C-alpha cells in the first residue's frame, strides 16, 4: 500500500446547513443574520478505504431516476437547475474562504494590517511628505508605492502590480534622470528617497539586523530641477528657457480722491517675487492693479513662470487669472501657502533671521581658508543686501519670506542671501510692455500656438550661448529708455559690426553731442577672438547654471571642471584684446577696443581675480579621476587640506598591507614558496591548492575545478571585511570633503557670476551686430535735447513682415489682411495694410 495522501474537502461538498422555513430567498445585505459557519475538514484515507466507502454509500442510497435521453444525440439531458439552489451555490462560491475561522466566535475582530519593514518606512515617509510623489531606492531600482505607483504607471508607461499591501512599480536606477524629468514636466513634485548607509557600514553598525536606513535626499519641481543634484545639463530641449518661481501676495485697497470724492481705479496692491533658482536672479515688484489685473498679467506673460506660489488669502480675480495661466495645457505647477503669519512684521523677521544665520555659517565654513579681507567683504555685502531688503515694500518682503520658507524644503534658500542678483521688474531705465502689447505684437511668442517660432525674439536671436539667449529675451521684453545707456549699447554694436566688415554700420555714426562717436573702424582680429570665444562657450555646458549648481553644492566633479575650464579659457582668450588706445595711429593695434561698454565687459570677463581663482580651484582636483567618477582620488591632499581624507586613506593602505602580508603566513604553513593570491570572476584573495592538500577546518571552500580547490582562509575573510569597511569610510570622507570644497566656492561665486554675466552681454551685442549686418540695419541718430520730439523713418519696415515686399497687388494685400483678422491669424498679417500705406507715402 502506497504512501497515504492528504486532501482537503472543499466547503462546497460539506454538509448542508439547515434551511429556515421561511419561503423568502436568502438576503445578501449586511443587516442579515450571521450566516452559518463554513465547514472545512481534513481527512486521511487509503485507496482500499475509498472503495469501501463507495460501496457503503451505493448500498444505502435509493435508486435514482434514469435521466431523459435526447432524441437526436441519445445523450442525457441535464435537468433544469433549481433557481433557489443556484442562488445559494453562487452565494457560497463568491464568499471569501476563511479556513481558520472559529465557529464559536460570534463577532470576529478584523486582523490588523501587517506591514513589512520597508512598507513601514514608506508609510512614515508618506505621512511626512503627503504632497510628494516618492521614488524609494531599493537595491538597483527606484520603487513607487500606492497611489504614487498608479501615477507613475500612467505617466511613465510602466507596469504596476500588487505586492504585499501596496501597488508598486519600479524603474532602474540609471534611468532616474529621465523619469524624474518626465514626472516633473507633468507638474508633479517628485522626491527621491535614497539609502543612507551601505552594506559594509550596516553590517558593523547597530542596524545590522534591520532594513537599510532611508531618507529623503532630494525634491524636484519645475522651478528647482535645473539646480538639483544629478539633474543638471538635462536632455535635448531642456534648460534653454527660464524657470521662474513666482510668489504672489496681495492686499485690498480702497483709495479715494478726497478733492473729487471719487474712488480711484485701483482694486488691490500686489507684491511679487520671482526667483530663477538655477541662475540666482531675483525679480521683485509691488504695484497697484485694477479689477482686470492687467499689470499682473503683464508680469506673468513677461516672466513665463514655471511654478506659482500663491500666498493666501487672494482675491477671486487674482486667483482666477493665475489659475487660468496655469491651465492643464501649460503644466505649470501651483502651490498655496498661508501668509497670515507674516502680516504683523513677521515677514521681515523671517528674512533677517535667514541672512543672519547664513552670515554666521559662511564664516564658520571657512576657518582655515577665509582671510580677514574676505570676511570683511562678505560682511560688507551682507550689510548692503540687508539695507536693500529693509528698503523693499512690505508686500514684497512678505512674498520674499514665503519664497524663503518654500525653498527651505529644497535646500536652496542660500541663493537668496549670498548669490542672488536682485533687480526690480520695472525701472526708469527700461520700458515695461503691457500684456496686450506683448501678445498682439508677438514680441516673445506667436499668437497661433504660443511658441517662439515667428516672434520678434526669434527673428532677432543670433546668440551662440543659452545664457546669452536668456538675456536677449529680457532685452527684447524690456527695451532701454535711457539715452546714455542706449548710446553705449549702440556704440558697442556698431564697433562689433564694423569689425565684421559691414559697409553700412559706419554710416551716420555720431555721439551724444552731435560729434563723431568714439567708434572707429578696426581690423577683423577683434571679431575673430570674440567669435571664437562665443563659439567655444556655445559648445560648453551652460556655465551660468553650472556655477549656480556649484554654489548649491549639487554639481558633479566633471561638471565643475568643465564649467571652470570654460570660464578660464574664455578669460585667457579675451586678455589678448588690447583695451588701451596707443598714442599714434602707426602704433595702433589691430585688436584694440574703443567702446566703453565693451572695455568694461571684457575687463570683467578676463579679470585676473577670476582667472587666478579658476587656476587655484582646478589645481586641487584630479581631472582623470573626475572623468572616471573616482571620488576617492579626486581631491589632492598634498597641501595639508582635508585631514579626514588623509586619515581614511592611511586606514585603507594599512588594511591592504595587512591583507597582502597574510600570503607569507600561508606559504610557511603549507610549505609552498610560490603560493600567491589569485582572483577569479571578481572574487579576490583566493588560495588555489591541489585536491590532495589538507587545509585547516576553518578554511572556507569557494569553488573548485577537476584538479584544484580554491579556499578563503578565515583570516583573509576578516581582513577583507576590514578593508571593505575602510573603503566605505574613505568614500564617506571624500564625499564630505567634496561638499566642503563646493561650500568654499561660495566666496568666489560673485566674481564668477559677474564674469558669466559679462560673457552673456557680449553674446547679445554680437547677436545684434550680426542682425545689423545681415539685414542692413542702420544706427538711429538722436536729436539735441532742446529740439522738439520728432521721428523720421526712411524705407523702414517691420522686422517680421519683410515678406510683404513680395506682395505687389494692393487689393490682394487688403483681402489677405481682412481674412487674417477674421480667422485670428498671426498679427503680422494684420499689419499688411499699414505697411502698404507706409510704402505709398514713402514713394510719394
């Protein structure tokens, strides 16, 4: 007789419960009486007992009625099912099985959810950051849990499935950059949770039996992505536009003219602060606005923010305008923050506390390298910055305090203290366009699909660098209205254009006083140097955002070296340009510059302070180690810097020597003079011996072949463990040293930022010179201040409607313009009749 088998009788074949005498069908509502306990039994039987049981059941049962046969197939026709029995069967079938239920318990308590250690960490993190989409590092993957997994599956096109208590989805670690950008572009706030300990450190710590410790290492939104860790550079199509974080607060006003007794047209006073975290630019404004919010709309269209921070409470009109801008098609992220705590002077105290703490941290961060002059300079800059903050309007300070509180969760609040360049949104030196002018004239974007194609900015943009393009956008949206600044810019553009060999650029060039301008025809050497520098910078990374990422301490070593080298090479090349005019024309050099604006920009970009600082910073790093991402050999410790790294390197060297010295012990122990450690498939320090050699019992057999066996002695395993731990400590020390090295860059940041701004201005001037040469534009001539205002245009044309010169039929031109107005086509077609009228007048 074979081995007994164990089977479980299903609950569907258990004895039937007693059916109540009530003829009503069974109820499925929750208010019905408690159903009878489900019966499950486990029996053990053999084949002989099975046959005996079948005989007894057949003898005791009554003879059943023969089934009715089909007249066509002669097969048995199954009887019609009883509806009540069929419902009972479905009810029993769909009920969940509870094999461990206790029949005696009347009201069983639900079992509490049992979470795994990883799930407990996820629940804790989700409670701390409820509005963040979390990516949790688990081994070689980043995993999403719960609703985050469903969102990731929908946005990234990946598979989500149920694992234990949560839905989960995962992406590989090396694709973190791509997936974070996709989620951020969709408008989500993404947080990356990384393991804060390695396997070697965990094995020797108190948490060796628990899960890996994890913590939120980075937060990403559209406004902070370019400045964040491991996210710089971006993919193709990213990084060219500005990503402003705009904070808006308001206060209702009711101004009356007491002489006339009527109300003014102002409805609210709005305070605004816009921060470009990746470049350090801060724009602020406070203005009165009417019911239509025209001024606020102009600010939003000019800055094109990527993220909005709305300080509550806001009026319905203001919130409606901002939410309409951040519609579903724009993917602009909106976050609300309460500003009630900053009403009674709390905003200024919040800002001042940040500046005081940052100033103290700056002095503590550089106890060995910061000289007294550097400390005094930083204190002077802090004093000037604090004085500027004190002079800001109240609502602007309140918006700044909300912005600082918002940026603290990302770790980027320092940019507002040390590295920010504050400027007002509107000033007396620049014009401010209305929202209607920006839209109808298509200054920045076209009115068809909202892209830059076909706009005035695209027509004028011949810049070679990304940061030059961003600056030109500001120039186009805010033209100069100061005569001296306009003349200085025109002098620079004329000199660059003439150095290119333009024939028209030297016509009618006069100074402010009606005399000949300082601009003189020069040789092409100056243009060659300037063009080569801008071309080199165009092939380099975005150095404006690069130095800001260094300031934020999120730059990689290879990125740091690339950015500093680009600034260094540009400065050395610009130093070849002579900025002083010689005494005689015979001694005049071919590459001498005469424009005051060009001289100032070239001196700033090629400053000896910038070049000296760049050489000093690069001498501390090993370029080959940076290219290979070898953090252990990146920083040079020969000059006595970073003693922690030197100490950790000595521990690694001692552990390695101790491990290598064990081979002499085993040579003597086994009597083999030529015995050596060997490495096989990544496993190091193996001892390979023939099959007949006896070894101590504590040696661990790793693998073998037909003739040999490879061992790991116990002492080798202990020494390998110590070497691994020493290497992990060295990695931690090198990361801390790299962070300290980046922190030290803060005292050089202002000089490098000024140099990059000068290079961006040179790029914009070079772009305008190319536009002037290609389109045969001429320089305007200003009249004296005592003369009446007058405008004389000869053969003028709109830059974006040059194509209408091909349209010769006036009737057809008017017809095209009419259809353009009816069909809401681009506005340059609406200007066709005006252009035709101007052409007729000029011909007369």
